């Protein structure tokens, strides 16, 4: 069996990343096996968050592959094409999983911040103590760490605090974005919640998370046949009015045209479209999350064209294409790493 070219690759995951906490829990429960559904979900979510979404990591992987003795192949093409998923790529799965276990062992030497732990315990044990809760929220909001963000995200997902204190915790999270993003999206995925955490979806919308509308529509599809969720789904539909996703109407129509949409959910969405104000123009604000995504995809397509030229032996043409790309984005990771191989 040939050696994995990504063996011992450093994926640069911080010790406070919540997936390491999840992995530690699964190990303690003797469930750290690909036969366990939740373990595989941890790996899938980690590959998406730590590799697929991070251009710097993908570019570093591409650099390793291009400077190895392996000729350009399927793995390299998947890594360099940012629209290509990696969660079913054996080399990635094996390398990333081994890294997680190794990283967990390394991070075990790091002691958690005892102040954050103490404040979190006090807040969760005595949420009715206003003075304590307010001081805890102030402290956690000023800490700006992934751990603090997860604690505050948990607090606003449950009806634990007085409304004004919950709003204060919520406002802190908006300032800490995107620190709570991965935890929230991971927690929403299984749809096991008895009540839909409205504040989480509000945070996704207010933070211009590109997948916010998709996540709301997913809730409508999953829970639409359950009358107990109707009030929650109506509240989510109202959030759509605040969303700035330029493709929102197309996404809603796609759901309405689906054979799987529950009747109750269809009625909610039809009412939303009927009562909605003037349609927003689809032009993307140049600083919006969606405009940045468009630029990322455009840059990647330009990069792939340059890489194809290089792989075909057309070095000078590839260099010109890379220079044109770097004129637009001087720090584009793929272009910088490819030039190091030329």
C-alpha cells in the first residue's frame, strides 16, 4: 500500500476548537470509531470547516502535493478546486483523523482557562441571579475566545436569562462573530432540538452568514409536518425578511417546487412571499459576504486555468496568468504557493 502523501500534515487547529472537545467526549464514551455515526459527523464537519473552507490550508496541501514525487492527479485537482468537496477523499479522511487524535493529545497539556470555567459554571448554575449573570456575560463577552463564544451561544439557545440579559449576551456574540459559527451550525445539523433555537438563526441572519437562508428553509422542510413546531417556524419565516441573501427568493421558490415540502411549510413560505415588500435588487454589495464568495470562486477559476497551463508544460503562460491573478489579489494563497513550485 502506497504511503499517504498527506501523512503528518499540520491542519493548524487551535486547542480550544470545539471539535476537539467533541472528540475527547467520544473517546471517553468509547465511541471514537467510524462505525459510530456521531464520530463520522465530527470528522465530516471538521474536514468542511478546517480544510474545505480554508484557502490557506488547501493551498498548503497543494504545495506539498506539487513538491512531492507524485504527478498531478485526482487528489491535487480536488484540493485546488474549492468547489470540490473533500469529505469522501480517503487521503484527507485518514490524514485529518490521525491529526485530530495527535492534536488532542498535544492539547491535553494545555490547562483550560479556570476563570472562564468558573464563570460558565456559575452562570449555568444560577442564571436567575441577575448580578452574577450580568457580570458573567460581561466577562465572557470581553474574553473573545472560542470557548466563551460557545458558552454564550448555549446560553441564548435556552430560555435561561431575563430578556435584557439575553439580548446583552446576543449582542456580545454578534461582536465575536464568526467564533460561534461552527458550533452553532454543527449543533443545528442533526435537527434533534425539541424547540428551534430562534436566537441562533437570528445570529446567522444578522451576521450575514451565507447559508442562513438555507438553514431556515431546511428547518421548514424537516419540521413542517409537526404541529408543535408551527410557532417556531412562523418566527423563522419572519427572519427571512431581514436576510440579505440576494438569492433568497430563488431558494424559496426551489423549496416550494419540491415534492418534499410539507403543506404547512409551503403555506408559510407562500404567505411570506405574498406579504413581502418590494423585491431587493440582486446586485451584490461589493463588501457583502456573497460578493466575497463570488470573488473567491472567480479567483479560483482563474487559478485553475493557470494551474492547467503549468501542468501542460506551458510555464510562461501559466506565470502570466498567475501574475494577472495576483494583481487583483496579491495574497491569493494558491497563486503564491504555485509560484513557489515554478
